[in-house]
């Protein structure tokens, strides 16, 4: 395996980097080394979005928003019932 220091490589005028070129080279403590096929495949798999994970994440976010909304509505209902009970008690006290 051949390793190059960053200062040893000739500088090129801002070449755009792609995911494929980033997967083939790995920087380790100032050394730039080509990586093996297995590591390149593993990194490529990590970068691919998992459609099932995306779907589950979206559904979980929807459920969370719904639960927050339901919780807020429940709190408002409890407060309204407490106010109604207080008003009823005051009406009973005034009547007596």
C-alpha cells in the first residue's frame, strides 16, 4: 500500500469531488491512502438512503405531532371541565 503526504501530491485547480472519489480515498492522520473494495462497498451502502427507514421515520414524526396535538386538546378539555365545575359550585353557593 502506497501512502502520500498531502504536500507530496500536486495541487490541481479545484477539481470537484464526487462520492465515488471520496469513497476511494481515506485520510488517516495526514496520510491519504486508497481504501479497499470491502470498505468502499460498505461506505457506499452507508450513503444509500433506506426507504423503509425513511418511511418509518416519517410515520413516527406524524405520530409524534398527532400525540402532541391530542395531549394539548386533552389539557384544554380538563381546564374547561374544571372551569365548568367551579362555575357550577359558585351557582350552587349563590342559590343557597
